[in-house]
């Protein structure tokens, strides 16, 4: 995602703009949020494609190891965007039931100091 930073976060050639440290920090946090959202959507899209048996049969183990959600070639950083808040991406989210929830701290064993 490093090379995407200048395209996703343009202004002064990709440098952080802002008169003070606080505005630069807010800009950096916004960039991190955008990157995280992009990786999340990419992961959902990849899981949907990989669930298709045709792709499962074509990919080798080496192909699967090489997969990464850090792509952004489908992003158009320029121009206008029409946002329809009444429609959603057609993503199958049924796998999320298998994702474990946050740790409660009760079940964790204390780690011995090294």
C-alpha cells in the first residue's frame, strides 16, 4: 500500500499537509482508516472469489500463498463518484459467523516473562 499512499492521499506530492502536528495526525489517521477499509473490502472480495469451486480447482498452493489483499488497481482516485446509499456490494458475509469475537481476558493464560 506504500505506493498507493501518494494516489490515495494526494496534496503536496503525497506529503502530509497541515499547519500543526494535530492536523497532520488527523490526516494520517484518515489515511490509515482508508487503507484498512480498502484491505477489508479486498479481503471480502477475495474470499468470495476463492469460494467459487472453479477458482479453487485452478489455484495451486503457491498461488494461494502469493495472494494478498493489498491491491488497489480497482480504485479510481480521480473524477467524480456517485454514491448510492440504498445499495450495497454483493458480498457473502456468512463466513463472519466463524470469526471469533474479542478476547475476554478470562480464558487467557498469563505469559511468563522471558
